[in-house]
C-alpha cells in the first residue's frame, strides 16, 4: 500500500508542477494550456493533493496503521 500511495502521490505532484509551469508559460507545448493562469491554479491544487497523499502515506506507514 505504501508503494502505491507514493507512486500515485508522486505522479500527481509531477503532473501538477508541470501544469503549473505551463500555466505561467515557463514550459510551452500546448496552445490550450500555455500561458493560461487557470492551469497555474489547477496545477498547484493537483500538486498539493499529490504532496498530501505522499505525506499521509508515509505518516501512516510509520505509525504502523
């Protein structure tokens, strides 16, 4: 369960950061996403969810629950 939580959380974190960077037009490549601030907000939200998933997965694994 710990591996699955870390993988899912890590993927969400990476995708969220990628979307956020596209939203601020640091990474180009998508006419629909690049330079649109809504993707910055969506990316930050997805990255935060990924971070929380990784954090909770590892906290739960440490306590043995």
